[in-house]
């Protein structure tokens, strides 16, 4: 594999805003409820562990429905959309993601009552995972 | 198609217990961003959807984008109210669906 040259501190504008707009319907999410766990420095952008945990009783009346994860410095901002149900028991998940360069990873959670919460983390990437 | 997906979950759980489920499926997750030796773009081919059901009811699902690493690992939880069967499915861009099943019993 050869690596494509990429800016070290990329503030690449991709379609992150569009993904967020579509998910939130333009409403402003509040800070809180989400704990988003990513390494501060990722040596290998091809596989960066991401864990998310959202505070919620996960009952039929009050649970987390969908969680959008976007990365603002990848060629395409979309990473994943997680869909929970009360049967999930906990609003908790782990995945492994690709990050092309140093950038922000943003999570937005939509609750069963329609409220929105957000959290974000900056990950410094040593070797990009956009690889060509 | 590649190897069988690997799934890790307990064999039994107490009623109401929340268990952790770990899944891993072999897949290249070709992002569509890479170029081959001739400089031609390699077309995207990824698993774009994962879903888990328990006794026919949705537990957890995930829409995946090319930013998901190769051999996608997905870990999530499930609340066990009764004994039954988990059904897992991974849907490829080309329409193929990889499926797997796991049973869980209630602790006596």
C-alpha cells in the first residue's frame, strides 16, 4: 500500500454539515449524555477504535433511537448510524473506523422524545487511513 | 464468500440481564477511495448494513459507511427477557447477505 499525500492538520471541508443537517432536521443538539471514547493519537488511521455510551434508561418510554457518527476530515463525512431499541438494554456500542487525517469525530444522539445530544473528539492521526 | 462471522455472547443469562455481544465479519470494506496500480479507482464494495434481531424483534442495527475499517467489528448490548435466538445479518453493496444465528438460554 502506498499512502496518498494528505495535509497533516486537515481542516478539510467535506459533507459533514449536510449529514448533520439531515439527521437533526436543522435543530441544535445539546451538549451532554454522550461519552465518546477515541484515542487522542491514532498511529494507524486504518483502524481507530471508537466506543460510545449514552446515558438513558432504555425503557419503552425513554430510550436512545439513533446515533449519527461523522468525521469532518474524511473524503466522505459519514461513518455510521447506530440504531438502538429498548431491547438493546444499554445505549452502548464499539466499532473501528478509518480516519484519513487529524480531524474531529462527532456523535449526535436522537432520543425517543426527539431531543438531540452531541459530543465530539479530536483525533490526531499519524498515518492516514484513506490509503490508495 | 469468506469465512463465517465470529460472534461472542454468553450461552445463558438471568432474566432482565444486559449482555454484551461482539461480532466480527471478514470483509475488505473497499472504500472506493483507493486506486489500483494503473491509477484507476477501485470501486466501492462494503457491508452497508448490520442488523441484530432477537426472537424476531429488532435489538440493534447499524448503517455502515466506507469509513468503517476492514473486517468490521461491532460490539453492542442486548437485554435478555426470555430464552431465544439472535439473528445477525450483514448486507453487502452487491446485495449478498451474510447471516448467522446464536441461541441463549435463561439461567435456572
